[in-house]
């Protein structure tokens, strides 16, 4: 290399970055083109999912109305409602057929990815729906029984949901809430089936006890899908669930279920049940529509961004090649001395002004050059650091092994990059993203080090804030459902492994809805905050407290003892303290409020199979406390 003419060296110097720039440009363009295709396919997938979702929704309503009509076909009102729904379902089916026949570039790309999976399902749907008119006729003429009617609609919906699942798993696998969309459809389907079963039974002259087991199974399935939704959904989607699913609706549904099981309802309650459950299902559909709208908007944004990036990189690439050509010509005419040129090129390549801090040191790590960003971030001027060792920035937050590993990599591969904590002039310690490169001469001897770093304090703070919000309740600042569920899962495994007992308390405030209705949500929020404060004062530091929804709280009481009676006694003492604390009136602005609470307790692990069983047992025990008079504690029946 040393024997090559200087001009040839310079030519090689510019040829390498030119080739590299060309390679990066091609890779970048290919990446952006892939992003264009991906965002286009994602939008098409979401639009298709939305169309399929609308068809499912109308088929679910038609299934429920048909189930009621079979039980009491003499009512004109039900015939009118059913006829109107037939038209809505037909419109959704037409949109589905139009979708199948649609020819577009986006659909073609999507079809290439999922055709082999979806094609048999589409054939089954078309085949089943071709029999829809005959099924409707049999319903109107009362020539089909309830089971046959339900199985027909449920089979179609099953095929459609499978298509939605395939689309989301294949195309939208990296999209936020892609799994949540599938879970919501399964939740809607199980809710629609329950609506149909109970509606039919309320209108039927004869109560079929054989359907009761199916109804209870559907109720349990819905609870599971609700829990699954909160596990896989984004924070925004979870918040929308709380926004659209009114707690009073769920309580009314729960109350109506219990009355039905206890045979305290009759045909006069059928319409109220159908409307109540429909309101819940419509709310789920609203959440889906919001998710679909968000997906489409995000796809459009990504598409526009990728298009802009392609245009920008084309312009920049052209300018870069032009500038490289000009620079080569100019430098060839300015060459005087090789050593001077090498020195200027070396420092021109590294010592430049940018938003990142840059510092150049000699081989002994003494500072010889900095840029303005270095002064802005650290607070040191060049006069203050010139000739001083870079150790003036040391924060003492890293041990010897950290720096030993850093300098080992610099000495062996010539560079190091990573996160590090340094200290400003005012003593403040801050995180930075740092890269260090060894500068070598033609003899491959290190002459200088160049370090580039940026202050990532705001990024760290944003990440910490986002993590905090994802795991805490915004009102009481307690752990939320997600956080305590994760902790319960860990505690369950730990207690099972080490053979000790812990307790999970499910707390529900009695009559909280009435307080909201009487005093307003502002007072209700203040009450929840004060109640959370009282619970904190009762519990030990090692116990876990969370607000899981509305007026529902949960507690994990930690223990290291395997004696069941002692654990139960300890838990009773905690409950006693809770009741004593809540017995004191809540003074909230001008309001004095008395409050009670129902507590369900599950001691684990016992013979429970998993942490989900712990939650279910405590929930059931809490419900038992409600039934037995409220403001009391009930322990789950231990297996």
C-alpha cells in the first residue's frame, strides 16, 4: 500500500465509500420498497378483516333473533325484527362477495401469502351461505329446531374467524393488537351464543336443563377471553375496553344470568336480556372498529413515510455521488504533500460538528479536540478540558471490569459502543450512548481515539415513564391488573417450588355505583384514592396491592410458612384490619360516606393447577360474600 502512488490511494479512498454508498442506497431502497408493500398489504388485511367482522356481527344477531323466533313464532314484533336483520345480513354478505371478486394489487400481494390457507375456508363459507335462504324459510315456518339453527350459524362464524386469525397471524403479526382482534372475535362469538341460548330458553314454554351446562361453559369461556384480551392488547385498547364496556352492564348481565339459572325469569324478561347482551356485544364491536381504524391510519402513515424516504434517498444519493465526484477532482488538484494530506483527511473524516458530542484524545486518552455538542452536553469548554485526561467525565457508576472489557475490545477490534454513565461539570450524572474508535496510521499504530456520544436522559426517562404507566393504575398509582397478574404468576411458581403458602384477596366495594350516581364520579375517584391509601397503611411492605378495575382491588399476602391454619389466621387478621379501616367514614370534600367491602380469599398453591385458578377461586369467594350479605370475607373452598 505504501508503494502505491498518492493519486491512486486517493482514488481508492473515494472508490470504497462510493461503492459502500451505492450498496447502502440499494439496500435502503429495497427496504423502503418492502415497507411500502408491507404497509399496503397490512391496510388491505385490515379492510378485509373489517368486512369479515361486519358479516360475523350480523350473522350473530340473526342467529340470536332466529333462536327467539323458533321459541315463539307467533309474535309479529319478532318477525319484523328478524326480517329487518335479514336485510342487514344480506348487505354484509354482498360486501363479502364483492371482496372476493375484487381485483387490486394489494389484494394480490395478500392473496399470495394466505391463499393456500384461506381458499378452503372461503369455499365452505360460500357453500354454507348459499343455504341461508332455505334455513331462514325453515325458521319462519318453524321447520327447524333450535340446535340445528344455532349449529348452522356457528359453523359459518367459525370459518370466518379462522380466516381473520390467519390474516392477522400472517400479515399483521407485528402490528399492535393483531392478537387482540382475534381474541375479541372469539369473545363476541361466545357472547352471541350465550345470548341465543338464554333468549331461546326464556321464550320457550319448556326449560331445557340440558342447555344449562352449555350456557355456563359459554360464560366461563367469555371470562377467559376477556382475561386473554388484557394480556395481548395495547394499553389504548385496554382503556377503550373499560371506556365502552360499562361496569353496570356487566353487573346487570351477571345478575340476569343468576336469575335465569335460578329460574326466576320468564318470557317477559327475554327482550331485556337480548338487548342487554346485545349492548355488550355492540360495545365489543366498537372496540374492534377503533382498532381497525387505527391499523388503517398507521398503514397509511407508514406508506407515506416510506414513499417520502424513497424520494429523499434518491435525491441524497444523486447529490452524494455528485459531491464525491467534485471532491475527488478538487483534492487531486490540491495535493501538495502526502503527510499533510493524510493528516487533513484523517481529521476531516472524524472532527466535524454534529448534534452528537465528539472528543478526540491522544493515545494516552488526553483530550486534544472537542466539538460544540461536547460543551453543550458536559458543560466543559475546550479551555477547561484541553490536555486533561478523559477521566474527568468518569461517574464511578461502573466497576473495573466494565472498563477492562471496553479497552480490551478497543485494543483488539479497534472500536467499542454501548451505554455508559458519565458526569457533567456540575456533578450531575447522566446516561449516554457512546462509541469509541481507535484512529490508526499507515503502520497500523494507534495515534488517537475518537469518541462520539449523545445524551439519552430524556429517552431513558420516557422509557421508564412508559413502563410505569403500563404497570400502574392511573388514578390510585397502585399496580394494575397486568402487574399483579404477572406478580401472582411469579409468586404461585415460587410458593409451589418452595412449599409455602400465600393468599390472594379479591376486594369489591359494596354499593360503589350508587355513590357515583349520588355524588358524581369526582367523589367516587376521591373515595377510591382514599381507600387505596388506607389499604397501603394496613399492609406490609412485602405485600402486593393493586387496583384491577373500577371498584375492584386485589392483594397478595406474602408468607414463608407452609401451615394452612396459620396462613388463614394471618389472612383473617388482614381482613379484619381492612374492615376496621373501611368502617371509618370517608370525608370527601363536603360529603361523608360510609362504605363496605366484600372480600374473597384464595390461599395458594394448595392443589390449584395454576395462578389463573387462584384468581377464579378468589373471585368466586368474593361473589359468595356478596350473596351472603356483603361487607364480609369468604374463603374459597380448598381442594
